[in-house]
């Protein structure tokens, strides 16, 4: 009897140990809203293979500069260390002469020879997956390159809309059928054209095992095409990610494409506000929160939106700051802090983590500089690490609990975790105070600098330097010796009980 009891007791303790370990290790199912995306212009990132460098001229901003698939593959560890969990690459298909950017398609089924072979692309995807990095490829179905051979093929005369420029941006038919920047506009209403494009989209998923498409020029293609497109690609890969470029300032207009099956969009309304607020000191942060409130109303899942402060189509953030005669390092740190702590998926354009400058296209597409600013690189990596470590920064609700001039405090909570993001968007140091009933019995830990701020009841007050953002985690005032003592006492009690029943059974 005694031996049996001891066996059962020990089995029970082992069961509890295993269960507790399983619960501790259990993680929520990962979603795209948990990713951090790094945007790569293939030709301008890293030259990993000199053999495909024909017609390369780094001194010509409109020529090929030498970046390729092998170059990206060689820098995957750099991206991993930066906190990147997904990469978005510009189009991979064969382009017309000087189409270094990838948006002038010559052949939808071949890779661009300057970038490398399809096998090298497959290897890049596999190596990325080995590091738990997902791969998104830019895809263009609205148009071809300027001199595409189909234009001279009589059998494909109906594959294009009649040549006409877009003259009225408020006329949706003109927006969809017009030739954007003179590029031949594909007639996606034509069943043959549509089938070709849908088959092509399936082909790259099946062949390379990519994880998503960034869809170029979405608003220039009819919504019914996107409905069929989204169904086709998700039949191939159910969790396939679609993030669309609907370049528009009205979320009501953008969100209409949610109904067409595109679950995510690059958030231009937020981009506009982020640049305006952070390029110059003294600005209120309240409109940033207003954008979020509108997003909650209009989108199916606003946490899936892609947030950015830089891309290949707009003036670099650093240039925006310099034009305002402000300090680019301080302003960029604040902008990056908001980018990584606000709801949505942060998208980091190559070079932003090195404070790369740049004006209008093509100056904003300079070759990547990996050693230009290690200080900002380290800062960005820290933000990336914090975002992955704290679910509240990826999934938490989002409220603005203080809005006072250029001072702002945002609160994020998720499953018992609470964080506060504090901004002083002014140049001078100020005292900042804010209240929350959650403060009682807690302290605020500065995650970037490991400082602590203690609350006085429901209020906390401290000084914050000018042009600074801080991220605080709410933690209980813990006393670990008492905790360990309680655990030890519990274990001792179980041992004593086992011993007692063992002796009793023998007597």
C-alpha cells in the first residue's frame, strides 16, 4: 500500500511538472500581425554575385547597381539580428532595359537576369525559412513594361486597354483603365488575360514556396479581379498573405478592397501623419491616435495594416527632417519607436536603420549602406526584439491616456501585460505626469534603458528629455525571496505528507 501511494504521489508531481512546463512553453498561434517586415529593393541591397553585373553602373541612379538574390541570402543573418521576421522584395520577374526596380515586366515567368536564377530565388526562400523569416514578393498585374512584345501580337490586341492616360483620379473607370505613367494597361476583364495572370500568381507560390504578395497598384485593377485572385492564391496556400498598395488618403476608399479578399494594406494615411508629426518638434501626437480610431472602424482587422515611415516612392524620412532643419537622429528614433509600438505591422525600408538620406525617386533608392550608422541599427534591433518579446506591442489594445501639447502617452494591454509609450515631442526636457488605477502596487520599467519609475498611488511623474520616447512595462513590486520560500515550503509539505502516509501504512 505504501509503495503504491508513493508511486501515485510521485506520478502526480511529475504530471504537474510536465503540465506546468507545457503551459509555460505553449505559445499562441502566430499570425501575420506578429511579423516585422523589412522592405528590400533587390538591385539596391547587396551584390552577392559579380557574374550578373553586366550593364551595372553604380554612378547612374537609374541603372542597375548590382544587388541580387545571392546578396540578400548572404545578409539574412543581418536581418535576423535586426529583429526582422519577414522580408518584402521588389518584383523578381524579368524586366525591360533599365528596369532595375522590377516594375517594367518583360516576362512574367522568368526571373530578372541581373538578380539571379529561379533556383537562386528558391534557395533564398529556403534559407529565409530556415531562420523563421517569411518572404513576400512584389507582384504587378496592372501593366507591363513600355515595349512589351504583346503589343505587337495581333492575337493579344485585346489584352490591353486602349491607350489613354489617367486624367481624372476621381473617375474610377479612368483610374482602372488608363495607362499609369504611360505603362501599357492590362485588360484584366479579358478572360484570357485574367487566366494568364492568375496562373502566373499560382506558379510563383508553387515553385518557390513564398509566403505572400505585396500587390502593386491595386486601385488600378477592378475589385472583381482581386476577389478571384485572393481565392486562387489562398487555395494554393491557405495562410498566404496579401498586402495591397492602395495609394489613397481616405481609409473608406482603401478598406473597400478588404471586401475583395486583400487582408492588409500599406497605411498611407498613417504614413502621412507620422511624417508630419515626427519630422518637426512641437507637434501634437493626437492625430496619430485619430488614425487608429478610424482604422478600427473601417478595416476588417486593423492590426494587419502595414505601417511605414519610408518607402521607395516617397522622399526619405531623414530628408524630410533635414528640410525642417531638425536633428535627424532624434527625430528618427522617435518615429521608429512609434512605428514599432503602434498597432499594425512595422515595415522597415532598407537603410532606414542606418539613417539613409534621399530625395525624390530615384534618389530615395540609393544602394544600401550597412555600416553608415551602427548606433541607429542597434536602436532598431532593440525595438525589434522588444516587439517580439512583448505580445502587447503586437496584439494589445491601444489608447491615448495623455495628450498635452507635444507630450503624449499611449497605453497597450494584452492578456495581463501592460505597456506605456511616452513621447516628448518638444525640444526641451519637461516633467510628465499621468495616472492609471493599474499603478497601485506596481512599478514602471523602462525597457530601452532599464530605469525604473515608481508610482505614487495612481500617479507617476518624472522628467523626460526633449525629443525622446520611452517604453515602460508595468511590473508588480515583487519580492522573489518570499516567492521562492513559498515554493520551497510547498515542496517540503508534499514530502512530509508522503512520508507520513508511508509510515502510517507500514504500522
